[in-house]
C-alpha cells in the first residue's frame, strides 16, 4: 500500500520571494550527526533550500550547497565533523563556487574555532537561527563574506514563537518526529545541551497540533514528540500551562494518528498523569525511554541529576504496575569523573534490579565548558572502556532473556518496509518498541498487523503474520 501524497499545499518561502519556487538553482546536501532533534533540524534546512530552488544531491561531492549539521554531546561526532570539513575545503579549492555551512550544536559552541580551522567555510549557523539559512546561503553565493549567526534566547521560560513552518512541504512519511520543546534548564554537570540549545522553551499547543494534522493528512501514522526534557512541556505558554499528559491526549485525537511515542522524559518530572496516559490513551505506546545515567546516589548527585536511584525505581514500578507489559529503555554513562569501583558496581546492580529492555551505554566524554570536564579525577580511558564492556555484556544478556519470554505471543506491528538484507522479509516495531522480522509482501507497507513471535534475539524478534 502506497502512502498518499500531500495535495494542494503551498510552501512557505522564508525569503518572501515566490519566484524562487519556480527556479532551479543547483543542488544541496545535508550531513547530519546526533539526536532526533538534529535530524528534524536537517529536514527543515532541506525544506528551506528546496523553497529557494535547490534540489537534493545524492552526495556532498556533487552538491553546490553542503551543510554539516553537527553534534557536541560527545567528542567523536565533533572529530568526524572537523575531518569532513578538511575534505570539503580541499574540494572547495578545486570548486570555489561550492558553499559550505556548519550548523547545529558544534556550530553553536565552537564557531570561532571552526573559522580558524576551516577558513573556507562560508557561514556558521547555530541551533536557534534556522530561519536565517536562506539569507546566509544567498549572501555566500553573491558576496562571499563569512557570517556567523549563533544567538540563543537567554531568558528562562521563553516560549517558541518564531519557529518556521515545519509540516508544509515535508515528504509524506509513515513515522515522523515533532519537536514540542527546545533547550534545557537542568544543567547536568556532564551535559553541553543548555549551552548549545539554550534555556527550556515550549511550542504553542496549536502549532504542534497543526503540524501533526498536516503530517496525518500526508499518511503519517506514528508521531514521536521530541524535547530535551519532554515531559516538562507546557510551562509559560500564553495559553496557560498545558500539562504534557494533556498534549498527549490532544495529539491522540488527531484523525489518522494511530501511535504516539516521545523522548526523552526527565525522571523527576515523570508524574502520575503521564503514567495514566499510557494506560488510558490507546494511541500512546507501551514503551518509555527514561535516562538513568548512573546507579548510585553519590554519582547522580555529582552529575546534578535531580532524583535518586530509589525514586527512579519507584517510577519504573508504578509504570509496570499501571501498564502491564510496558517496556523501559534507558541511557547510562560509565567512567564519570571520580567514579569509584563501588559506584560502578551500584550501576551494574541497578541494571540487574530494574532489568531494562535495552539501553544506550556510553563511556563519559568530557565536554569543554561543562563543570565535570574540569574536575581533576578523570577516569583513565582503559578503565572506562573496561567498565563499558562489562555493562554492555550484562545489558545484552538481560535484553536477550527478556525477548525470549515473548516467544509464542502475538504482537501488534507497524509494517515499515522490507529488510535491507532480505527483500522478501518485512520489518517493523511493536507497540513496545521491539523490532520484528517476518515474511510478507511489500504491499503490506504501512499497515498494522498481528505477528506471532517465533524467536527472541538481542536485536528483537522473528515471527510470522497471523
């Protein structure tokens, strides 16, 4: 089954020059690193460039406009971005008309360094200035003068009022991300997000719902609501405070939306009304991704995480008691400064006690500008890697054990397409956010089907259509 296309929609032109919509000006390519929010920012950049008359290229080598949408949560993606900048500069020496823009979190954080290390870059665009992309591209093409735009709202409680239209012109898709909140006010000692994304601010409810309605009209069935601390949504809105649970209810009422997910909630802000929304709203999926980060209270305190391991376990227990079968995944950091062997063992024990369905696990990466990066007792790399490997082995064992308990059950799967390795094999996620592979024809794409689970593996399931 093919998805419907969006009919009768006019793209909004941020430069107020409608003639551009009819002109073909060249090609563009956006390279993205990082989280779902970065992926959505990249899609918005692509829409701007298409409204200007540029078409998407298959590679950055052939593109006239190249944007690097960067991430600063860990050092590795920054290293990749600087490496790619070096290659792009060599290309630009041969093709001076190529435009290079650095965007995203690294641009926000290290604009001066980018200019010094890559002098052929045309502009640097921060996370709060996406609407200025068309003007920067035009200026780079005509004047050739370097520009940097990295302003962020400083005031706590700011409301997002200048976000460009996001849904109009988007390619129809089965699943879509919808940002509802930007920035963060928590200031964890390891995290650079408040610096790269600014203070916490929410989008007006009607703007979110308008975007969801447009997506649903184009065939979207599953929405994932995005925010740095998504469950603290709704403060300081002109319309009055809108609890996150109320937003979930409103999104569920949009015709055509059959599944709702969200990421990432902050444990201290996880209240009973959100737990009840999982129970009472059929469209809200039985899965929660809630970052733990560490399993000892002493380490959580040094991280400035505003909860305890006991309160985290209470939330998990209430979720599982209220919504039987709900799955819980998490984020965990090992090797945080001053982490003792006892604290690491407490994290392992927390993983054994809670039994997460899955986890994103990382060795601590110092981020310049965060408090923890300046602490003296940094854990040696070999110790961090050893601890990470031990944690991964434990969590993988738990994940596989849990998944094997599903054998024989029938689960609801949204069919997302065929497997890359086996074209005659369909794949999709269950309501519990577990991947399933099963035999079937491509004509079933976009449907929700019952699948009987025959095998449970670390990565998910193999099954058969019921």
